[in-house]
C-alpha cells in the first residue's frame, strides 16, 4: 500500500500521537503516520458515543488492527461534530493518508481552551526522535 506523506499545513500534535488541524472554527483530528507505522490493515474502528461538549483526553474511538488496539482521544476541550464519512467502507484511508484525508473526526475547539499546549510539527519530530533512543 502506498502511503501519502502529505501533512495538513497547520497541524499540532499530542504526545500520544493524535494530531489536530484547525481551519477557522473546525478542527480535524487524526493519528500520526508515526503511530500507525507497521499497521498493514485496519479491521474496525469502534466509536464511543460522543455528543456535544467533551473534555480533552476523552476517548473518542479505538482502531482495531489485528491484535493491536489504538485509542484516539480528544486533543482539546471541544464540541464533537462527527466522524469522517469518507472512512465508511474504506478504513485503510487512515493508513494511506494518515495526516491528510485519513482524519478520523472533526470538532469545534472550545473558544477558550487553555489546555496544555499541543506540540508543533518540529516539537513532535523531536519527541519521536527522543522516544526512539
């Protein structure tokens, strides 16, 4: 499977490898290519019932790939808006384009979300580099 290395332009990352890209009042959330490395096929995505306002760290979904289960959390306090409908019938889009078209869900970040800051792309690259050592 060919993996797209395109990234969304304004991405920020969590230390748990979720990313968020805010465009106006809407944020797209997905998993980094680094977190998905080694996964060949996604069997299922188990969605948690989410509605309205949710807190940073709330479990939104779990990706099931063989015996691997990857949790996906809300990166900030937000209003949950829904799932990426392009994933219906094409779960491997998450693997093919993890940091662009393979986003998982979208949110509207709380207006004043004074959460711990997310990592810039450079800070995230440094985190990955130090985790390997």
